[in-house]
C-alpha cells in the first residue's frame, strides 16, 4: 500500500469504528453521515486488504487485523492531536530565552539598561545580548538569526524583513559649554552658518567614512565643513566634543541624556538636516512567535515610555547650560 495515497481521515473513521462498534455511532462521534462512514470503511478495506469490521446484528466486530492496528492508530491520532493543539499560554515570567539585538550605542545607553531592569522584574529568565550595528548587513544578520531584531535607521526593506516605526530622530549641534566660537550665542538658537563651517567636526561613522548626512545637506547649499574625527559610537563623539574645539551633530534623544554630564551646549543646525526614522526590524518568520512578539511590544512600549517621540530641546534660561 502506498502510504502517500492514503487519506489520513480514514484513520479517524477506523478509530471511531473501533471505539463505537457501530457505523451510526462512529459517524456521530466524528461528525460524518452513516453513508460517509460506510464509504470510508470500504476504502480502508480495499487499501488494507482486510474486512476490518464484520457486521453482527447491530454491532461491528473487529477482525484480528483490526485488533492489531487499533492501538497503533490511537497512538498516531493522539500524536497528531498533540501536534495541532494550541500551545500553552505564553507567560514571560517562566520564559528562558536569550534575545539578541543589533543596534548602536544610542540604544545600548538609552534603552537597554531600562529594558534589563524591566526584565529582572517581569521575565527573570530572559537575557539580552547586544551586537553593534557595525557588525554588518541588517538583512543577512536577521535572515541568518544572528540577531532577533535590529533597531536601526531606514534600510531598503528586503524580502522577508518586517519593520515597525519607533520614532524620528532629528539632529542638534553640540559643542563644549565653554566653546569660544559660540560664546555670544543663546543656547537653542540657530548656529550661524559661518560659525558652523569654521568649527572642526566629529561624526559617528560605523565604516570609517568621513562624510555623512550633514555634508550632503551642506553641499546642496554650496558649503562644506572640515571633518577631523570619525568614530563608531555616539558616546565617543560626545566625549570628543566635550573636550572643546570641535562640534558634532547628535540625535536629539541622545543629546538630552549626555548634555549635563558632559557640560555640552546645543544649537539648531544652520541648514535642514534630514531627520531619520528609527525602526524596529525583524524577519517575518518570527511574526507569530509568542515570545518574539512579546519582546517587540516591550521595545515599542519602552520607546514610548522613555519619551523618544519627543524631539524638542528645552532650557530654563537660554545660555545657562542647565536643563529644563
């Protein structure tokens, strides 16, 4: 007998006949009419070369071949039922899993510590591993399960990769609090283009290139700046700026956090700089993974709770250097 040609529903009919010993009762058990059960029994008889059940009055009596097959049929059906049954209700409190995030130090500093604190309370068995975004191509990293999710600027969305918007991240210009080039300016004002171009600049560059979005915007206005330092992390850029003599464009959400500890002053850029949308990316094969879905929701909620949608900088007194 060719097992590939066998309708597995026939096993359900066989099991029902075995348990009920009657065609009508077997049909009632599995939701089939009496003629449908009889037709299925005839197909089974033909496929197995045995009568299987013989009528004796109102009862269907199993043959020795049916007696032999019945226990194995029941085990097979129970296994299929277990396979198709809904999984247990998801409970993060008992989850044991490591999630790997691909992102920059922006999130390592501003989100991951709070995420870790939340997990200790609600999911103590969950561990977080962060890979630096300089590791490589987001698509291949997600495709190969090197990371569960990526928190990144816009990428060309390849087949199989899904995204959810987190927030928009405009830039502000950062300088040391005692930078003489801006001594006469009120913090939060627009930095004059001449001052902007006269200052040396540091940029965050994960691949070592010495140009970025700011340079492209400047070029469109017929100007250029001098980039003297390219670093792979925003924190390193901010630390370099704090030593004086250098300026940098920082994401506003990051700038708010490092302003006071590093004694920085911020100004609006003299030309429009495109504000990138920061997204959460994952591979679509994880769409219905309950634990993966829970972690994605946790990251989205945490982004909102931390106020990342707020793209403003406010000051109690312009030029005071003290945060509002």
